């Protein structure tokens, strides 16, 4: 017909996306073709992100992101060593977290700051996963790092600085690995969704969006946490949405109250920086919380979700609310 199209193959479907103007052609012109199940006209630059009805993303320990209770992903900003990571992994699991975060490769504003242990950290993350059963999330910044991380971690994170790195987005899309995509500090919601579309267009529908605060004129916090984005994204897309209150605020005393607010407005989970000795953390020490505070946040999340969804079973990690904290109440 002289039309250009892109084929996207997923585990469930094969999609043929025609981006040219076909308004003059009737829908049945395509629906009568052999092999066509249905035809959908979309008036959006992000047909996959806005129209995709994918299942919740299931991690290796059985926890899911989206479609149920909020999952808590916690751990250090940077992996500082083997003993440190194994200790934190056990502590965040004991606090009720359902996933472990840890930076192997760290993008730092100053080239003189600690930038991670690299491949060595990936090995420690694998060991922590084997020791605790927690699925592991780590950031990648290049195709080479994607190749290193794939066999060792459960979810690849694209940080705020790389949301506009379209070749990297395509690379993690081709990996078919679960991807956590963070919003760039000055990105609009539409730009954020279009970045996710780059990953989806490679056939990888396992994408989680993460609101981590945007840059504004406010100076009392590291960034301004845009909780309205959670509600907007949940209304616009079928993709899970989580919130990172650590990077949003930059202050540990604000992490717990904003975690409560994120769960209350419908976030599918939280990503939180935890360190056993926060003042001595090698990266972002001012925003790291202790495992004890994390346990309080997990209890908060379960209690708030149960209040708002009394008829749904809940898991903020691996244990359902009905058996773990059925009588949990908010405190503090």
C-alpha cells in the first residue's frame, strides 16, 4: 500500500504500528486482511504506553509491581562493599521490603565523587539476592553496562539523567528485562511517557515508571516531588508507577511522610535509600534512612493501602497484610 510500519513483537501479541496519516482509509480496509485480529485508531504519539494493557510485572521472588499492594524497593544508593551490602540486604528484607536496590555504576555531578564499584558491585548484588531471595534493581548508563548487568540483576534502572538517552532506552528495550525508568528532573509528563515508548517499541512491555521529583525554584528540598504525576500517569497509562521520596526530598526526615502521601495517591510502590549508618554513607548520606525507619514506612504503606482498599489482599513485599500486619496502625 506504500505505507511504512513498524512491527513490535511481545510475548502475547504482534503489533503493526502505522504512524502515517491513514485518516482517509476506512478501518475495515485493514481488519479484513488475513491475520489481523483488530484495528485500533490512536491519536497519540505513545500508542503503546497509553493503550497497552499489560499484566503486572512479576519479580523473581513472586512479588509484583502494579495491580496489587505497593512494593517497597530499598537499599543503599551505592554498593560500598560486600559485607555492607549483605548486611543491608538482610535488614531491608527483615523490615518488609520486596526488592533490593543498590548502585554499581553511579552518575555523579562531580567527577571526584564515589562512582561505584562497577562489576565487583554486580557480583555482590547477585550474592545478596541469593542470600535473601530479594530481586535486585541497579542502574545502567551504557550498552556495555547493560550487557554486564543482565545475567546478574532482576531489573535495570534508567536514571533521571539518562531518560533522554534514546539509544540506551532502545538497548534496555531489546533486552526484554524489566526496566525501571526514572523521570528526568526537568521532564514534562508527556516527555516521560514518550521515553517509555522507546522501550515498549522494542517489544519490552515490562516497564515501571518512577516519579523522583522535578527541579523547581524551591530550595528547601533537593527536588519538588510531583505527586500529581502519579495520578496523571495512572490515568493516562497502564504502566505501574512508583515513587522515590529519597531523591525527591534529599532529607531523611521527609522520606516517611512523603512515602505515606505517595501510597495514598495510588503509587504502586516506593524506592527508598537505606543505609545501616546513614551519616557515613558514601553517596547521598543526607537522604538515607535506617532499616528501623524503613520498617515503619512498610507498616504505614500497608495500613494506608488497606484503609483505601479494604476488599483487596495486600503485599508490600512478600507477606500478605492479612497475615503480616493485620492490626497495623499509623504512628509517629
